[in-house]
């Protein structure tokens, strides 16, 4: 089996400390949890930034503090910043995290609805974000929630605006998207282009089944409090990032999957070409 890509998602837009969740919100908290995860073993970190009140922010100054701290403690880690369309709609806002020269940045390949909120990703916005990624030497983290998004990625590949190697997050279990169903997953995997790497994520209670399915079937995993805040759905026990990550490691050990080191993944073509510290 291939080494296991672990895409670590320590915080997101929805989880809040105010709801009793052990989610990191400040830049220092995020840096510290990423450092702990790095020591345990991860391949990529997918970053969202929060402001002083814990609300999501697009500001490059906040991302710069996080990226600088992470690279200081985790120099080989592949760093991905979020360009989410859920809270911010203007190109100038969404594209700011690219200005800190991450290795990768998220690119959701269509608009979609979440349970209480929409993520708006027009064709024009997608193409403008890709163009700025190319200017800054950033590889897209292709986020797909259904088969149509993979088809749109192939359209961008045919146009020559994104180039191999390709990395996909397949995220299942959203109420308005593909479910954690082997038939739906199989169609999506079949449609991935040549020279693709992928990690499977599950939202909420589907995170564990997505982790197990991915590890057993030679895929990577996406794991962290961004997608799921409950460790045990029978008891209601809330999760921590390290609990979720250790569970992935335990499953990987049982199935004899080695963890892909960050430098191994980065050297496949996923480091920013302007990176100087690796």
C-alpha cells in the first residue's frame, strides 16, 4: 500500500470554544496544536484563521503569523491555507491568504449548500483564484463534495490552468452533497484524473467511517475538528484534535499503513516553488 497522506484540519469556520469545543482559535493555539500533530505524524495542515474574537478572518497578517510559526516548528510540513467562500464573497478577501506564499490553498470547485450556510464559488471566482495561485506558486487543494466538481476540475485541466500532480480532498456526508456511501465514492474515485492523490474526509459522524474506509483502501485521510467535533457518538464525548489524530494512527498501525512524511509529499510537486526553508 502507498504511504498514508494525513491532511490535518485543526480548526474551521463553524466550531467555537463558546460551544464547549476544544478548538484552537488564536494563531498561537493553532501553531501549538499543529506542532503537536506534526510530532505525532501528519503530512499536510489545512489552515483557517480566526480574529481576536474567534470569528473567521481572511486577513493575510493573521495567516502570516500562523504560517511563520508553523514553519519555525514544523519546517517540512506542507502548509495549505483556506480560500473559503462561506463567509467572504469578494475576490480581494478570499485571495489574501495566497499572499503569505503557502504551499497549497483550498479550491472548492462549485457552489454548494451546507446545513445552514452556502459556499459560493462561481466559475469566474474559481478561475481568478487559480490565476492568483499560479502567480504565487501555490498548488490547489481541490475540494470536491460530489462527482460534478471532479468533472469541473477536468475542465480546468483541459484548459491548462491547473497542472499535474493533482491533489483532491473528497469530502462526504454534507447534507446537500455526496454521502458516505461506497457506490457514490466509487464513482468519484473512478473519475479522478491520472497522477492524482486524494484524501477522504467525512463530516460529523461520518468522519470515522471515512477514515477507516480511506485507510483500508489506499487513500489518504482528512481529519480534525473542522469537520467533526464528537469523539464518541454513543456517549456524546467531545473530541480534541489529538484524540482524532491518534485514532487515525491506531487504525493505520492495525492495517500496516506507513504515514507519508511531509517532505515526501512536498517533493512530489506540492511544495511552493518559492519555498526556501526545505
